C-alpha cells in the first residue's frame, strides 16, 4: 500500500468513528447498565454502531523486561538474565506487542542458558519455599513440589500430563545419581524454557474445538495474568493467583479490589518503565548529542536529570491520581539547579530534583520538558520536523509513515534562508507535502525552545515564528496555546487511550475499535477524571476482559 | 583454553543409556589430498554482501575497484587496497569486473530487474531470477548458499550458516522488502527467507556447543551437562507436542516455530562435530556483544548524529570472520551467507572515515566515488582477513582456502539508473565488480578478469561449479571464462 493511502485511510477511520460515536459519548453519564458493550456499562463506553469484538492477541511471549521482573518476583533472581537476549522489536510503538514476539534460533539457545541459571539461583535463594514437603523425598512429594511450582511458573494449575512430563526429568536426575533437589532444579529449568512460562497464557483447553469468531470471557488465570503484566509488567503474585483459583475475578468488586491493591504496590512502577517510556519515545534521548560548545552544561548527568524529571512528574501524577490532561497543561514539575537553568527559574540549587512551578505562559506539561525538546533536536538547533513527528505520533496518534523510497531528504538551507522557508521549499514537492503539511505546522509551534529546551523570544535577531496549525486546521501560536487547544478536543483523549490499550492488550488497536477507544477517552481523560479512571476503564473494556476464538 | 575436538566419542542418551555414535573420523589418504575412503576433501562456499554502490551520484569516476591491468598481479585501487595486505592475499583473490545485472521493463530480461532499484534489483542479484512483473519486489528462487547447502551440506553439524554484521536498520521500523536478507531456501513448495544471526555471542555459543575437552574428567563433565540439557529440551519438546493440538491456527504456527527451534537446539547438543584438521579449536568467548546503536536522526550532513547508526560493526565483523574460519576448519558447515551491511545500508560511516553520513546517503550527495571506495575497502578488508586465516590454516597437502570458493559482492555498481534516467547513479547495476577467492576444484586464483557485461550470477555459478555443484543460479547460465 502506498504510504499516502495508508495515512489517508487512518485519518478517515478516525474521523468517521468520531462522527458516529462522539455524540453518544457526550450523553453517556456512565450510569447506564445496558450500553451494548457487554461489560455492565461502567467504563463510559457508549454503544458504537459496529461492535468490533474483543480481538485476538495471539500467544504473547514475555519481553526481556517482563522476563527479568518475572524471575525476580518468582524467585528473587535479580541478575536480569534476559539482558543478553536479542532486543525485542516494537510494533505499534511497544515492545510487548504479540505480533513481534517470536522465538528465533539465537533466542532459543539463550533461553536455555537463562533457564539453567535461573533454576540454579532459585534453588539457592528460595529452596525452602520450593521444597514444600521436605524432608520427604518420595515420588508423591516430587509431584506436589512440581505442582506448586508449576502453578506459579505457568500462572495456572498444571495438568496431570504436564506434571508427568516434568517427572521424567526428575527421575532422570535420580537415575544419574544427582539427587532429589537436582531433579526439581532440572524440572524447573524445563518449565522455564516451556511455552507455558515464556508465553503469557497458554490455554489449558482446546481452543480450536470452539467455533471461530466465538467470544468468551478470559478465564480467571488468564485475566489475572493480563492484569498483572499490564499493571506490574510481571507475573501474578500468590494473592492474585488465589483469587483466580477461587473464580472470584469475574466479580467486578473483587476485580476492583485487586486493581487497587496492585496499583498501590511498588511493582506498578513498571507502568512508567514499560508504558510511559515507550509511549513518549524517551529512548531517543540516549542518542541526543547537543553541541558542547553551544550547550556546555549538557552531559550524561543532565541527560539523566532530564529523564528523572519526566519520571518524577509521572510518579507525582499517579500518587495524586491527577488528570491526564496535566500531561498537556501541567506547570508543576521537578528540577535541580541545571534543569532550573533551562526553565529560567532562580533559586534552585544542588543536584537533587525538587518541586518547581513553571511560568504557565511559557510551559505546557510534558510537551515542553527538556527531555522531549532535546531528544527532538539537532545538536545545534531545534529539529522542527522531529518535534512535529513526535507530537503527531505520541500525542495525536497521527502516524506519519517513514519517508518513502526514492524521496530525497529535505534540501539544505540556501544562504540566509530561514528554517521555515527551507521546509516550505520541501513541501512544494507534492510527494513530500502530504505528510509534511501535517508535521511541519505542528513543529513550528515549538519555535520558542532551543535545542536544549531553553526559552527564547528571538532567533538570530528575529522574533520567533511560532505560528502553527493543528490537523483540524485550527491555527495556534506556540506550544502553550496548542496544548490548551488540544485539551479541549477529543483527539488527545482518544490517543492516550489508544496507547494505553495497545500496551495493555499487547496488540495493535484495530481501525474498527476507534469508536470504543474514543468513547473511553472522552469519558476518562477529562479535567475531572484521573489516571486510575482510565486504567480501570481499560481493564473493564470488552477487549481486556474477553477474547475471540480464531479458527483453524 | 583451547579445546580441540575429540575425534571419537560417546554421548549418553536419556536415562543414562550409553549410545555410541558412528565413527565419523575422517582419515586422509597417504598423499593428504583426499579422504582414505576415496572422496575428495570437502569444499566450502561463502558469499559476503556489501549493501553499497561502487561510485557516488554524479561523480564521473565510475569506480576505484576494477584494476587497470588484466590477469595476475593486478593493480590495487582504493576499494580493493586491503588485498595488498595479509601477506599478499591478492594472489588468492580474483577480481571480476564489467558485470551487469540486466534491467528493463519490456520485457524484464532473464535474471534481471524492472526499474525500482532498491526494491527490485536485490532479488535477481541473489537468486538469478527476474522480477515476475514490474510490480514484483520479491525474491523468486533459492540463493547460491542454499543451493550449495542442499548439495554438499547435508552431513555437517550445520547445513548452512547465516551471519549478519550490521546490527540494525538504523531507521524507524525495520528493514523493508527484505533488505536485511541475502539467503533464501527452497523448502517443499515455498521459498523461505534465511535471515542471519545478528549476535556474535549467540553465534559463538551455537557454533561451539558440542566441543569436547581433551581431558577425560573435563570431557565427562561436559558430557553430563550435554545429557542434562538434551533431556530438558526433550521434555519441553514433548510438552509442546501435547499443547499443539489445543491451539488455534495462528498460535499453532507460532508454537511450531518455537518447537522447531527447541528440537534443532537439542539436535545440535547431541551432535558432536565429525572431524577437523589440526587447526580446529575453540577460541575464547568473544564476550558480550557490542551495544546496538540508536537510529539515525537524519540521513547525513549537519544534523547527523555521529553517535547513532553504529554498533561497533568492525568488532562484530571480526568475530564473525573468526567463526566462519573455525566453522570451515572444523567442517561444521560448508556454506555460509555473510551479510556485512544491508541493502541500502543506513549504517553510519562516520566511525570509518569521519564523514557524517550513513552508507546510503554518502552516495546521494554526501561523498565522492573516492569516499565510497573507502567504505568498500572496509568490507573487503574483512573479506581479506577471512581469506588469509583460511590460507594460513593447513588442510591436507595445502590449506583450507585451497578447498574454498568465496564470493564477495555488492548491491550496486555505478552507471545508468533506469528508474530516474540519471547517469553516474548509485542506483545502477552497471559496471559491477565481484571478488572470488580460493582454489576449490582448480579455480584460478589471483586474476583480474574483465567481462563484457556478464551476469553477476555467473560468478556464483563459477563458485558452485568449482565445488562440484552442477546447478545454475536461477535463469543465469554459464560461468566466468578463464577462472575454471
């Protein structure tokens, strides 16, 4: 498909969905119980004309980060054994997308190494917990031990034939003269290379015997698993597994209790490491290289401080359970002396970051943080295109495709030519215009910030030229005005909802789900709603609670 | 510690049952020129790929690759300067110039491409099969390494190996249209892409699994470990077989992939390499892989981030060269596809020559044919290093290189681009050059042969013929005259 076609199609799908669903969403006060989305109606989802169904995720292998957290939480193994695995590639902006999580030959070999390491460390760390019936060392005890282990490692009870398989290994160790404990260790290593561990939820029953297209609620263990990898980026703990074992999670009040408990748990920090960092593309800051003669204060410490500011902003937002609109409009953040210098704030000293209030005429939440502005800059000057692309991708979910084959890069500036004029020359080429007509006017609004994020009123003796335009044609001057405008439209609420759902489900959100996404966003990304409102609405969505059977 | 191969050994099977492997020891005949059983010494094939062109856009200097003189002792221009190093490795390496990968839309010529260079030319180059239509971007036949592997790779531990030096596409998303794959295998009715191993560390571990230390006590411990690992994998494989029928189609395909990897790993753990010459030994672990660099911020020029687009490919290439050397010396495989840089490579060349561009954009306004040739030389230096190591490793009456046919080739030449209509374009398959090293089957080494627009596939055909593989690459017939 041609890239221009893909872009047009994406916009079309989004706007078509808005036409169908936004008026319904506006009138939905969340009190109706029969809104047609099959979930009891408390997530604010209005009836959308075409029910897209919950979609199918497919077997979802643990990412490197999820693997590390999982063995940490299971066995206290903190050596991050998955760090040597090949990097997980991303789909739709997130590395936990099932579509890209396959097993390659190199990964298979490394998985075996890691499994042996983890099994040995686990036996050293927590053998007292693992060897539940010690000192008995008979076959019955071995089976009990493996059953208890498998429940935690497979995130569901093991079936008898699965235990039989593991018992063969245990017997192998006895035959070799390696002993009872070694037999448990070998079996544990086998569990850790098994699909039941490496993929989030390998079904215990025969999926293909059900009718294709049939929708069924996730079983409690699969739901517990999806919930814990969403909120913790890690495996369910014993308490959650116990709830699943008692078939309690179908009860919304029990699910809510667990949801609240898990959000309050420190493991929910993974929402930042797993979700926010990828959503905002913060990995790009690692490659930023501001010119040392122009920006002598920039070094790796300042780079880390910039990231720390973003992290502390989000920690604070979650701790207060604030509104997600603060990402656009917040003026309260964290800075140390060097970051305060960029923000133009006096009186902040030292290396530690502390709360500061920013000038609301100059700053707009995350959009104007030094981390975002620096990572989307050239070494010496702001990069208008990159800033525009970032805003389009992360905040508006307008995904400009990469430049197509055979299209030359933007021309070098002519002598004395402004950046705006140079890009106008670029857009004069029709093949460039269709994307850059969207991107460039977004990027222009950032003209008040130099390559490190310092505020400026002039560029080379000329007043800044920060006039830009939103995709809907609204003209805005500067990022503050742009953010205020965005806070009043549906596009940002839809976009942040789409990002959260993409991460939570581990799959790309389909075009026919835009209506549902938009409705959840409109109801839960407002001045009066909170971070946890949105997370809960996602958990309560049909897409999260159920799955679609795919036939043969 | 160097471990040499145990020439005949046992592996214990599951449950402690001793299983004697068939004796596979290879004995040379009295002259050291063939096996005692009468067969010839094994031949080896390798193809290495450089995803760059020989000249720069608009530069009238066609290339600095083809020598001025024909025959032996040819002169060395910038691109092939490394052949003057390594103790005169030039005498083992032939240069074939004047090659043309044909193009045209009405009709598309045999073994040729239509008009979209980066998208359409790679398939015909590696498969010898033309684009099936002006809209076809695919690869339409098996590549030489896989044809060779089917013919002579059945009895080695690895049927073939594929390695990849450039660690990332270095732009957002991943390499489109298979620009990162040069090896395709015909399996049953379908053509399977065979992407290269990117991690030198993982390649190292995979290659040397199964090496048994000479000390009996060490050997026993290694054997125990192997037996344990195999039994673990055996259980996992059994478990997957049980699960498989429970899954829907898409999941089952994914699980089959997983299952195949587990089973292959298990087989490799069981297989002790059959033999090796005196030079066969395990070299020290190369350590963790160099970090994978970030994506390029721009294609080149003032906004180019000189810290991105680079994952220490020089070190990565060196480890892979050492692995190929040992894989051949130990006869662990007889066919290798070695992708150095991807087609339309966006690897930064700043670490190599200090010019702030990526490899592809260097040709589109960032540099001259001279600048481009220095990047070709970086690739050819790795090729020359490998040739020299194989030359310096004795086998039979000669060296391992004497039993090799090694091909080095580029994505592009330099000349007319039918897509844009430009002359002196990087998007051109005119004026291509290739290298062919080794003396397998009586190959004439160290020559410069000028062809009159021969198809690059004829160089592959020459290498295959030297190895006794009497098959043509796709639609390309015949070999390069004067080399065999």
